[in-house]
C-alpha cells in the first residue's frame, strides 16, 4: 500500500545542491534549489546495547514515493519539535512486499550544527 497522503502531517523544504559557481574572489559557492514537500517526521529513539552503552538513533523523515531526494541534501523544517536544518544521511526506498510497489521514501537525518 502506498503511504496515504493523510499520514503526511508535516511539511519541509528539500534543499538540493545543483552545482557550484565562483565568486569574484575565486571561491566556490554552491548553487541550490529548494522544493516544498509534504512529509512526516519520526522522532529518534534511544536503544540500549547489551554492554550498557546507550546509542541514540537518528530522527527520520517519511516522504511520498515520487519525491526527488539524494544523500547529502538538506531538509529545512519549521515544524514544532523538528524545527531545524538537517542533512540527509541515508535514503531508503520502502516497498510494499505483497505487490512489489514503492510505498514511500524514508531518510535518516542528522542536525546541522
């Protein structure tokens, strides 16, 4: 089953770097394009490993299956609890196994500091 739009309760901006240009001093300046997208943010959860160390997982974002997003793109959010700029660390296309159809895209995020 494709992820229903009703579950996409948040919105965000996807910033994709399209290339670079040079300024008057010869410094490379990235050129970017921004795209608005419906999404759903999922909070990070902590997992305890057997030896007692606690490892915090990364927050995730769920996007519609036709969203164009790449690793190292940025997600900009103003949603309460998720207001930040994030780097996309991993992108995973999620399939509906019963019918071999793409359901949605899930990305792990890391906050830009």
